[in-house]
């Protein structure tokens, strides 16, 4: 069971990085989508928000949907999850 949770969390983090950080990079890093900063901020916010929303619904029942490894480490250090999870 812990291997399944680990795999799902890894997949969720990979999806978040690929989609949301990819949108942020395209909007601000390479300026492919134009020069409007406001549009880039809105697109990046929507990308992060909608990606996290989808991940919570899809992988939440399996692993708790931490997605961010720092959140998982924090929960481990505070004793909210056991070391094996």
C-alpha cells in the first residue's frame, strides 16, 4: 500500500510541475503568448488552481493528495502520518 501512495504522489507532483510550472514558464519565461503581464498572472493562477483541484479529486482518495513533498515531510515530522506512509 505505501508503494501505491508513493507512486500516486510522485505522479501528482509530476503533473503539477509539468502543467502549472509549464504554463508559468511559457507566460513569463519565454514570452510566447504575448507581452501582457496581467494575462500571464491570470493564466498561471488558473493553471495552478485547476491542476490542484483536479489532483485533489483524482488522487486524494488514494494518498491524501499532499502533492508537495514539503507538506508530506511536515506531516511526517509533526506525527500526523507514520514513517511507512
